[in-house]
């Protein structure tokens, strides 16, 4: 893997906890994750069918929008600096 790519990936992982990115990412994850949670798990929750695997999936429902939002913010900043 090239040095530039390695540095880019390390920068992305560092940005996951970057104070200027986190507030927006949490808001997006809360809204988008909640919508996706209701779509994908709402009926199971109401019926009491939320097993371990489904709770793991529900957690990912919130993590994915967080990671995607951080990625968007990081790419935008990276391009501005290039």
C-alpha cells in the first residue's frame, strides 16, 4: 500500500474522534439511525423479538451513518487542503 494511502486511512481513523467532526456525525447518526432502526427493527421491538443478533444489527444501524458522515467530513477537509 502506498504511503499516501496509508496516511489517508490513518487520518480517517483519527477523524472518527475528531472534536470538530463528532457533533455533526452524532446528530446524523441519531436521525438516520433512528429512521433505519424503525424500518428494520421496529416490528421486532414491538413484538418483543429483539435477540442478541438483532441488537448487534441495531447497533450497526447507528454506527454506519456515523462512519459515513465522518468520511464525508474528512474527505471534504482533505480535498480543501490538497
